[in-house]
C-alpha cells in the first residue's frame, strides 16, 4: 500500500522495520477509504515514520502506545506560527501521529489509557484519612491538602513506605518529626505540622493501628502573643505622609486630623472612625466629628471653634 503513494524507499523500509510496520498498510487503507487526499496521506505516512523512529529510540512497542505517550511525543514537536493562536498550531506530524494512535486503539493493538497500578498501603491510608477529614470534619480542599502533605511525610519518615511499620511510631520519633517540620516555618504557620500530625494519629488510633496515648507525643508549639513588634514608620516617613495632604481640598483638614490621631495617639482605624465632635484632637486646633446626628453619613473635620454646639 505504501508503494502506491510514491513514498521513498528509505521511508518505506524505515516504517516496515520499526515497531509500527505491521499496521501501517492498514492505517493507509483506512485513510484512503475516508477520502483523505493522497498528499495528506503521504504527510501522515511521514509522520508515522518519525513516530516509529522515536518509539524505537525509546524502546517502546506498539502495544504500549497510550494517550500519555502520544501527548509526550506531541508536546516535544515544534508548532506552526498562527495569527489566531499565540501558542501556534499543531504540525502535520502531530495530527498524523494522533490519527495513527487512534487507529491502533480502535484495532485493539494498544490501550488508550494505561492500566492504573493499585495504590500501595500507604496511599490507601492517606486516602482514608482524606475521606475522614471530609466526612467527619468537613474540611475544605486546601486544608485537607495541607493535612495530607504532612501525613504523607510522616508516614515516609516515621513508619516507612509502601507498607507502614506501625511499631516504629514511638514518642521520640513523633516529637522529632513535628519539631523538625515546625523549626523552618514562620510564626503563623509553625502550628500546622503539630495540628496535622495530631489529627492523623487520632485517625490511626480510631482504626486500632496505634495506641490512643501516642497522640500526647505531639509537642505543643509555643506561639507567644506579641512576640514580635510590628514595623513602625520613622518620623520622617510620617511627616512625608502628612506633607502629601492637600489642605486646600474640602477633606484635607479631615485627612490630616485622622492621620495625626493615628500616628501620635496610636488609635486603631475603627477607633479613629468612632471619634465624635466631643473629642478634640489636641493641639491641632481641629475636632473630628460625625454628622450622623444631622442625618448624613459623611465625616467632616472642622476647627474647634466651628464645631456645632
């Protein structure tokens, strides 16, 4: 069948001696039956020759051609420039290889989806733990992902994989794992390893694989309140902010008064917003008051002598 397409003898020999040689003639016959032009079939035969050579280099037989393998081959090909697609269009080689792979899958020569290996015992425990977090606690995906990540690391380092040895879970082992994981984290995240490990040990205890008392091996991560002072602005930085206010604008005095009470008195934003006309800002000669008593929702800043009685 290849000879009728005026394919070069070298390409014919390359295809017939490769892993796809037994099915190329049938592939060409199907394309001709579907009404493909001879020039198009010839290009797809060339694509089959390139793919056959690649399979030979990868030491892959025709029955092992699945969707993952085809995608890996096509991803490595260059794409044609296109004005409508920024990433470009697939080449004729990519289209030909996909048609050839679909032909092999239809004929039963290969399976489109590779057989999925059965998960090992460690993966089964992790999946049960994830299901437990959903059904018993209703945790969201992000939290479950974090718990599962620490549980997987805990199994790999403390119990072993793919078959966990639960006898290796001792108090020093559990404590060392949590301390090592928490040592490199910031203050806001240092409790995550302890929380996730404690939840995983509780889950294992409910299934009877570890004693319930081992949960106490998880050390408590101390998180002191106000352990670090917040970063403060320098005096010149505060002055630059104040100088940036345009007091000629209607709200300029109000903005300056609010910034002064925030920077000099240390008020929070909510406390500054709650100031009324009875509360003076001190030496600035201004008074912040809210006009809600007059039926308005806007805040105004007026000189002390001009505040309403």
